[in-house]
C-alpha cells in the first residue's frame, strides 16, 4: 500500500532552505529537525539559488491598478448621495414623531 506524498507550503520550504544555509548547521541536522529528506532540501536550495536573481530584477514596485470606483471623485459622489438619502430619511422620521 502506497502512502500519500508529503507536500510542503512555500513558507515552510523557505524556512528550511534559509536555515540550511547557516554555517553552524549541516543539511543532515536540518533534515532531521524538520523531517524532510536531504534530497528534497538540496532540490529546494537549487531552486532558491536559480531564482534568486529574479527577486532583484524589478527595482520599481508594481503600481496597483485603480478601478473607477476607487477614484476620489467617485467616492465623493457616493458620500454626497448617501448624505442626501440620510437627510431625506431623517425628515421622514421627524414627520412620524
């Protein structure tokens, strides 16, 4: 009977890889600490090293695309509409009191 293959999330892999780069510990120690095969740690380290230049590829942070409903003019219009509706409701309630 086959057992299910373990899967690890990106945060866990990053933590293991970064710890494996410390000079004070060996890959064997990291492997036993986290219960991960040494071959998996070596594979993750290679992926990390291969993709490290891409972290610094873009020096400009990506600009968030603004939607029309995020613009200050649109929000001011919504506030104005709600203020008018609120005034109408207040007047209607005062008539019934």
